[in-house]
C-alpha cells in the first residue's frame, strides 16, 4: 500500500534534518548517536500518527 504521508514525512524530515545531521556528524566531540536520534524521532512520530488513525480509515 502506497501512503503519501510516509513520502511527505520522509521528504520534509530529510529537508529539515539534513543540515543538523551533517553538522553533528562532522563535529569532532559529538556523540555517535546524535544523527540517529533525529531519525528515531521522525520514525516515532510516524508510528504515533499511524496508530492514532483508526483501522477502518483509508
């Protein structure tokens, strides 16, 4: 099943988080998990939105 909200969320998340991820990734004293924490947050928001929808909603 193709869901437009998933693609919109990925594109917007990529657009918003890309500069932050690159800056954190290149920081010499940054923690290794910083780039992954933002993507985890994006995935968690998507899961929350999907479970908030009812099973009969398309």
